[in-house]
C-alpha cells in the first residue's frame, strides 16, 4: 500500500535516492516516491540514540533540505525529538558525515541539555 505523503506548497527541492550508499539525484517524482516506498525509514536510518528524554535520529531523508545553489546537496538529516533539545536539526551531504554528525549531536545533547538541567 502506497503511503500518503502530504503535499505542502514550498519551493521545489531536489530529490535523491541512495545507490551503493551514495545520494543520486532523481528528477522523476514518481520514481522517487516509489524508491521511498520501497525503502522505509527503518532502512534509511543511519543511527538512533536515546539521551534522557531526547531521541536523536539520523537518516537519509531523500530531499536536499538546505537547497543552496552551488553547495553540495544535504539529503541526510539529524534531528532531536523531545526534551530541551526538541527541534534541533542538522543536515549532511554524505552518510559518513551524517554518522559523525549524529555522534556530535548526541554529545551536544548530553553536554548542553542534560548537564544543564542537573546544574539547577
């Protein structure tokens, strides 16, 4: 069954699929939708870490979330849900950068959001 993807009016972003672990631009929206349906979030997740009441997840989102012309595409993203870090997001251009960024975001959550609350 095809998942429903809410269409939000926003500037068109480049779409990507992973081929041999590397993001490759996909200009056909139907093929991109099909690829995303065939590769659920669980398959596209690079790392997931729980820090107290915060969940840090890094995955291939398949869209250049930054979209700056002349800059490398950043279709990987780390995000924090819950706790004081809720809403923190970072984007990356490669899986290896996303892995390193995930660890950095986890350390940031531990240092600034957990230690900060213990000091009070």
